[in-house]
C-alpha cells in the first residue's frame, strides 16, 4: 500500500512540475519579434513541418466531417477556400498576396493549380528561407519577409489578398484590416480564414473560459483573437469595402485537425528517432495547447471564421468618404 501511495505521490509531483514548466515557458506575445522568433524556432528544428507538412494551418474535413488523411485535409482546405472565395473564376496571372504564408504550402498550390502570380509574406526569416527551398523555380511565386501590420507594398497592388490563421498574431486588428484592404486593387477580392473568439459583447467569457483563453493566447504568441462579428466590422470601418463582408463559420469542418495533429505523433514514431529526446519533449509540450484548442473550438469559446469581400472602386470610395464627412458635419 505504501508503494502505491509513493507512486501516486511521484506521479502527482511530476504532473505538477509539468504544469509549472508549461506555464513558465509560455511564448507570450511581446512584440512582432516574439512572433518571428517563435516561428523561426519552429521552422529551424523541423518538427512542425515533419508532423504538419507544408501547411501550417488546419485541415478541411467536409460537412459533416469525415475521416481523412491529416495532410490531405490541409491541402483540401486551400482548394475549399479558393472555391468559397470565388477565386477559381479569376484569370491566370492575377496577382495574389499570401499574408502569413508560413513555409509556402498555400502559395505553391495557388500558383501551380490556379495560375496566380503569388507573393508570400511572413515575419519569420526562417520561414521565408524554407519556403524558397521548397518552391520550384518554375512556379510564379516569391517569398519576402514583411510585417502584416505595415505591409511594404503600395496601395492597390494585388488582385487578391489571401490570409490563413495570421490574425491572432496581430496586436491591432483595425490596422491589420486596413492593411489587407489597402494593398488590394479596386474590385479585388479579400479572402481570410482565421481563429476567432466568441463575440464577448454578446456573451461575456465566464470564469473557466477566461483562463483557457489566456493560455491559448500566451502559449503561441497571440496578443488577442478577434470575433467573426468584430473583424467584419473592422473591415467595413476601413471605408474600402464594396457592399458587405460575407462570413462563414468553418468550425465543424476543421475541428478534427486538433486531435489529428496529436495522433500524428503516435502513428509516426519515426519522428522520435529523427528528433531525439529534445524533439519528444518539444512535441509533448504542445499537446496541452492542442487539447485546449480542441476544447475551445468544440465548446463554442472559439470559432473558425471565414471572411470574403471586395474593395470598392475609387468612385465608390469617394462617395463613401463624402457621405461620412456629411454625417460628421
């Protein structure tokens, strides 16, 4: 009996130590540098690419969701987003900016399968380096280090602006929305996919949701999540939107990704050989956050938001500006 209690005490002590280390080593957002450094580290060690492939985003499993290969679901997501955004109807050679391109998985599909002239930008130099290594010179794709909060491109530069799961890293969502619309040509299409929090203006976070949300922010360098409703309002507030912002909720279509990402570590044990003990520790460290993400998206605390809109023409923009000025007067 004493042996049982000794083992139980040891397990509890290790569990407590693990929780403390998890909390102490959180990658809290401090500045754009903390985001860049986090992605640099994840890219340099290669573990994330090994398990998540060339797409550092969730997969699409259909509605209702069906069993699907994890990596296939990720590439399927890109095609589903293209179709949802109506981008498959655009002519070959149209220019597209991929904001938060990661190591270029989406950019390569957009160039290869749909004929876009793609510019992918990320704040991580290591991601740019890896994206360039993975991309054939035959594809019309270039990758640059750039900050989505202050894009280096002139106004009205691209026919399409595309972004997947970059928004949570942006400290000011209004500036992010303005930058996305600013570099879009009049008549051009914006398509965004993002992790979002439930609109707490309608239903405030309760006592258990607040600490869960805090960890989702702190562990992966997120300053804040916007809500679907809130980000739509910010896009409209730029004064550059033609008509409305179309939104959708793809939570159910993407939900299996969280547990599937953990399952990859079990069914692909060769990663333990490739990355050794340090890789195992790094991988295990992410499991609680993945489980928290699954919990948050499964309970409605978080939602997977889709956004689509077009930029107004210059005449429409002038009319909107004049209308706003008359209201102020």
